[in-house]
């Protein structure tokens, strides 16, 4: 594996807010570290974001800038929050300049989140090469504001280009997915999980936003499955929803000990194997999940979260639906019965399922990290 060029030895990644922003940065840093273990990395995020936990656990140095969101409300509490955000917005560029002076990076790479804005903009004004990666189908506010300043905007899919004012800056690279998602074939993954008796496997999980309501619907779904067990089903209920879901199933007369094909877990720790083995994934439409589904070519039944900024999850989901790789149910139209019927409609129709697999795979870019790396090298020449 070729080492990094001599003019790319110190790199700042700036990201935060969600795992969909943080994980691609960590995956890319790992590839660059593999190419040259002597390369130095610094991650910059917000002091209250989940990045403050994820990044140190991945083994990287982490600094913060004071940056926060703006809320669209005139309630006294929200007004106070917005006043603090204004102060942070004035303070953050000074903090960004200090970090750039101390670390002296050869490139600054933003992968989303409010902290990306002051770091990338300040670096661009200082003449430091900058790249922004947008993992959602439609650019978020941070990416929109940074588009005039960044040297390159990297996106996940060709259809994303039409959403940018400077298409000459846009390059389609995909979004990095962890390497362990590709270690097993589907057959090997099914054997590893003990679901290789010929029945299809459903894997389902919800994000933390709105998970309790969707878990109640999943209780109805599992109760319908329990009558005949037509599928294997692994469901990740989440820490907050696990015990409640088990109680709801007991109320419906379902004891999971009597249904070996139904596997309800607090968390799916072996997600790479589970998604690799899956014949259908039922999920939200976060950026990381979308990247994993397309990279693996797995059909999906998607209920986009209605609780996210700019409704970007529905936009993510609709792009997959238009390509033929996913079916979409809005949460307001959703029920356990509707989900079950939609899942049966896919899994009992081999022709439709195969077409969805092909459509999803055609969207996937497995070498996304390598493509992003090559783009960064080109910008730094």
C-alpha cells in the first residue's frame, strides 16, 4: 500500500452531531493511517456532540470549538439557546484559527456537523486545501454554507449533483463503510448467525429518535410473525426500548423462548454479519445506514424519521425508492400490520427482491474511502 505523499502528513478532520458524520471520517483516517502510520491526525468537533466519545475511542486526538445549532422557535428557552449560538458563532472562528496555527495541517476535511463550518471556512481563507464530504442525498445547511469555500464537495450518488450551485466542485465518491461489512459472503454470514435453513432473514432496527413508537409497531409485527415464523428476524430494540418491547410481546401472548426464529436484542453488536446475511432490512434512512445498504446490495423497507432537520431522511429514502432498491413507508402511515404486509410483499416475490438487490448494488460504491483519499491527494498537489 502506497504511503501518503510528503505534502499530506498532517490532516484535520472536522465533524460531529451524528454517527453518519463521524464514522466516515474515522474510516477515512484509518485508511490514511494504514497507508502511512506516521501521518498525524487531529479531529475537531463540538464540545457536546457524540464525537467527543466516538473519536477518542477510535484512538485519535480531539479538540473542540464552541458551536451550536439554531432553533426555529420564539419560546424563551429557545431564544436563550439561539443567543448562545450567536455568541458561539462569533467565537468559533478565533478558536479555529488557533487550532490551525498550532497543528499546521496540510488539509482540512469536513464530513458534516456544525463544527465543520468554522474549521473548513477558516482553513479555506488561510489557503489550506479543503474538502467537504456530504453523506446525505441533499446537502445540509453546513455543506450549503461551505460550498463557496471548499475546494471539493464529495457526495454519495450521481443524483446528488443537481442539488449544488457549483457542480464543477462536486465529485461522486460514495460514503466509506467499515471494512468488516465485506469480510463474509451472504452464505457465510447466514451460517455464522445460524439462519441458513432456507427461510429469508429480516434485520430491523431504529435510531434513537422515535424508536419507542416504532418498537410498539414492531411488537405487532413480531406477533404476526410468531403465528407461522415464515422468516428469521433479528430486531435491535435499543437500550431504552428493549424491556418495554419484551413486555409488549408478553401482553400479546408471545414468549420468544417458544419462537427460535425471532431474535430480539437490545443492540445488534454483530451488525456487519447481520446486514450481510439479511434478505431485507427494515430501518430508518440515516446516511450511514444508506451507505451500508447500497454497498451490500440489500433491499430495504424504510420508515424515515420525521424528527430530523430538513427532512433529510425522507429525501435519502426517496432516492433509493426511485432507483428501485427500497420501499418507503412514512411513519404517519405506518403500523405493524402495514410493515408486515410490505415485508411479505418483498420476501414472497423472488423477482421483485432480486430486482431490488440489483438496484441497491448499482448505487453502492465499495471503494469510497480510496476515492476520497485520491481526491484529497489531488487537491493537495
